[in-house]
C-alpha cells in the first residue's frame, strides 16, 4: 500500500523553500551521527571527536557531574566521564548535546516541542531496549528529531504556527490536519526536506517523514519497525501529556505489529519514560 501523499510531499513545490530559515546541523553532530551509525564504533572514537571541541567537553563534564549522574568524586576528563557513565549513556548525552545547538528561539512553543521530542527520544530508547530491537541510541536519535519539522515551521511562521497549536488544542484534530489546512503542507513534509538538506541517513528521514503512518501504510517498507517504534513512543508521551503533544489516534494494530500488546508491559514502559525524562530534559533544555 502506498504511503499517504500528504506524508511524502515535495515541499519545494508547495512553498518557496529558498526563503526558509533552516539552522545548519552542527559539525560535531554530523561527526557524532556518523560514528554512531557504524557497527564498530566505540568509546575511543567518540572521545576523539569530543576532544576537538573544548566547549563541548565542558558541557559533557558538567552533565557527568550533575546530580543525575554524579556519584562520588567529580570527573575531570572525557575518559573519566565515559568510565563513570558508560558508552551507551555517553552516546545519548553527546547526541543530545550536539543537537541542542539546532535550537534558535526559546519561546514557549519551541520549549514545548523540544520537551515532547526529548520525552519521545527517551521512550524510543526504552521501547527498543525492551524489545531487543537494534541500537537504542539510534532510536533515541529518531525520537529526538521526529518533530523537527514543527520546530522549523515555528521558526519560519511563528504567528501562524501559534494559531496551529491553538487550533490543535481546541479542536482535538491532529497536527497534520490543521497544518495542511493552514499551510498546504505538514511538519512531516518540512521535516523530510530539512533531513534531506542535512543529508541525514534514510532511517532518520523515515522516522521524521512517516511517523504518523499506520502499519498497513508502511507494509512494504524495510524500516517499518523503526517508524512504528517512533509512532508508539510519540503516542506514549502524548498520553503522558509531556510538552506540546498531538491528539491521540488508535495504535492497536501498530502495537500488534511490533509485538507490544501486553498492557502491563506498556504501562511499565510509560512509567519508566516518565521517570527517565527529567534526567534527559536537564541537559537538552537546561
């Protein structure tokens, strides 16, 4: 079955993309994403990249010594931080710290959108870990960037996007429907355009452009589980009402497809996401 065209738009045919203000992807983020995409990546590879950016090292050490992670004596080196936190946690922190620099204007909508995306990133990691599906840090990246299109729309169309958020809240309609009515395109289309500009891997682009699709719409795609995992994490965090979230739609078939149907397991994941989210929020939005 073909994916709904509204979710696979050529945004360049619908608006003047040359006039869009799209932040550059930070150089360190490009390097980190490249390293983490390799199966053979290790702590030394990550440390080698981090060491070239003193301000980034300072930010990382501040996080490693924060109340969320600080245990015993403080750490003063990258190697010490990796030893204390472990490669997986350091990978998560480095990704979030690198992508944090995408942010432009910390208005209420921007903050709310990033709060939700941070929570979805955490939920993606937890669900992937629970299902033993792939590298949890890769799924954290998918979750963190899934709504980048909303951030770009808020940067470029601030007044109109405020109206979109208000309409979503008051009407109970999904973001896609309201965005399409107001702009003629959606955050999924703008997000896909942005991901292409940044030359992101296809797996991340799919999570950005297709995360509102159903299992039946994605049936022929190799990355169907990657995308559905983001959709389910998004749903979980919308149920928790974290940040600026979307209105809920049924996801029973999607849960069934990835093998997550036990209510107790879903409730447990929801509780873990709620508990873990503040830790990640502290260095993504702090």
